C-alpha cells in the first residue's frame, strides 16, 4: 500500500523497532550477504586486541538496511527515489534499534507526487546512531 | 577504476533481506511479488552494496594463500598492523533510477569525489573521502547512483 498525498501531512511519522538485542550472528549474516568481511564486525579478538574497540560492532550498512525495512514498510515497495544516511554512532551487539520516518515536505514534480522524509534511528539509550533523508513516490 | 560486473540473483536478494531481518515477500516470494505493485522480486534499497562480492580484489575479503589482518593463531595475521581503526563508513546515499531485479546484470563503475578533513574530540583528525559509483544495467541504462563517504580516524573512536 502506497502513501497518498491527499491523506498525508508534514510531520506525519511512522516508527518501528527494527532489531531487538542485535546478535553477533546477525552481524555475521550481514557480512556474508554483503561481502564486507571486515574483522571489526565479526572478529572479537582482532577488534578488541588489535583495533582497540570494546567489542565487534555492526556494519553501518546493516543499520541502513534495518532502517530501510521500516521505510519500505511505510512507503511501499519500489517507491524510493532517494535514500541517504549518515552514521553518527556505532551499533553494538545487544543493541535494540528503533527507526522513525517523518514527512518533511510534500511536493509534485512533473505530475508525480513525492514525499520528502527525514529518518532517525536510535538505540535503547535514546542515542541516535543514524540520521537520514529519503524521497518516495506517493499516490495522489 | 575497473568496472565490476554484478549479476543480480534472486537467492542473493533473499540472503541479503534475511540479513537485514526483512521478511517482505517482495524480496523472496516470486509469486507474491508478481501479484504486487512491483510485478516481481526487487532488491532491497541498500542491496547494491553487495557489489563487494563481485570485486575480485575487494580488500575486506580473505583470499586463499594471502595473509589476513583478522585473527588466527595471533590476534592479527599481519605483522606490524597499526592499532588504528582504519576506515569507517560515515555516510551512504543512493539515488534510484529504478530498483534492480533478479536477472539484471549491473556494471558498477566508481570514481573518487570530494575529500575533506575535520578535527574531532572523539577520534582526532578525521579524513573524509567520497566515492561515487554508477550502476548501469545490461542496456547501459543508469539504475542506481551511490555516493559513499568513508572516514579514516587518527585513533579509535572514544566511547561514552
């Protein structure tokens, strides 16, 4: 179900819990699917003893992927024309993430209705781990 | 930079969707996807990142017979590796001209973008580097434009 311009207003939001108690195994799963085998994400020994971090941490792109699930659940499949994010804090095993999308602008371009959306993903401490923006094609 | 050929396959899309915890049938159920708005399976929005699988020289994948900087007998398989954090991903932006589908054979070509520096309390001097990748389909049509910003830090990012 796509969003409708006639029923949407600036400030409308949609949020979802996109992961609860993130596991190291899910990070491994993401490494395997994406092809990014950086040991910072999957190798606790390297990451703590050589790189100097308290533990492995998620790929930023996993957070983007988790957030995209919330976004496409809201705007519909194949509706995005633009999706961009900034990674602001690391995501660790055990984290629970809530992602929120907010309508920032509604516009029309060449007869196509579009919604500009801002994105925010926060962890269980309310700390923002990712911010972003997206644009989706919506129905009239 | 060399062009990378990236065949988009249904099983790869399914595995990628699983990894991000997305159970939407449009990523794994051909019949359900066909009946929906997209008319078939499409790739999730951040899927093109998996082009790394098709880069023969991708440096973040262990290769047979070559030392790997992750742990084995010792915490790192590469002697004298600096304890710096190396590169981190700062930003990622996609522009979709359409969404990739199984059967597409994409060609990815990357060019460098802007470079800039910033001082940070948590990690020292930060150097940002932009890379722009265009994904074109088998007909030469632009499918996705991706802009990635990487950051190298002077020291590991302080926590807290």
